[in-house]
C-alpha cells in the first residue's frame, strides 16, 4: 500500500510539473531586432551602404519609392497558452543615404505611430457561387468518349 501512495505522489508531481511548464510563455523574435550598440556603430557621413550591411546586416525592407531609405524592423512577441501573441518589444530603425551612398541619417521611427488593424472583409469575385456538392456532381456526363486513333485499328 505504501508503494502505491509513493507512485501516486510521483505521478501527481510529474503531471504538475508538466502542467506548469505548458503555461510558460513562448517568446519569438521576428525581423532584425537591432541593439543600441549596433546602431551607434554606424557613422553619419562616413559609412557607406556596404559598411551598414557589414555592421547591421541586410535591411528588412527598402522604401518602395526611394532606394536610399532602408528600414530595419524587429519585433518580439510573447504567447501565453491559447491566447493570441502579444507584442512585447518593437524597434524600427531608418537609415537614409545621400546620392553618393554615404549615410545621411540613422534614427528610430516613432513608436507612437498609428496602428492600422487588418480588415477581415473579403472582395467578392465574379462568377457563380457553387456549393461543394455542385462541384462534385457538376462534371458528371461532361466527358467525351475517346476517339479511335489510327493505332487502335
């Protein structure tokens, strides 16, 4: 009887540890989360594009209408259990170059910018609204019989 009580306590302890560890947050880093010491290494007016790539890495994105503006975007998220991920830290660093390719400015983009939520709306498309059953049964009888070829004779 004593042995079964010990086994029960061990099983309870092991399951408790598993349950508690399942509640630990899942942390993820997306993009290029630059550190302060990396950003201060870039010298305005001295460093070129290749120097910036060597010091900071490739940019996350380049401005669509100005190839002299690079963005380094990084985001840290934390997900607890079944809840949606929450943004814990975010940094957007802008590097702007002059016409000669030298760094003009290095700055962090304002964190108080407007957050535009994604829309769940859908754009309707032209055509018929066909159900799954209509799709399955729609091709019945639409196949042509194979024609006899010269090799079949």
